[in-house]
C-alpha cells in the first residue's frame, strides 16, 4: 500500500501551533501540543514539549482533570491557546 500524505499550510511559523493545526486539519486529531526551543546564536541549547491526546477509554473525569491542568499551564505561560 502507498502511504498517506497530509498537507496543510504553515500559518504561524512556530512548531506547536502549526503542528497542532496540521493534526486538527489533516489528521482530524484533537490534542494539546506545546513545543519550545532555546538558541545561543545558531546553536540549539535546549528543546522540549508535550503532545496530549485523548485515548478511546478515557473517562470524562480524567478528561476534565487534564483540561484543568492544561488550562493552568496556559495561564502560567501567559498566552492564549
């Protein structure tokens, strides 16, 4: 079989928002995603992030807990999703 390729445009130029848009538009996956990098000149000194997806057997209580925790992360960072 031939592999499936999904394509979406780069809208913001940063990894977390553009990959999140790709997952939502091309793969129809709902998730929370954040990524960040630090540079010293052209040298990447650190990089990290997270991708959180709801699994099929996730309970509503677990989902509510995760949404609350992710909301706290956004407030700590001072940015909107």
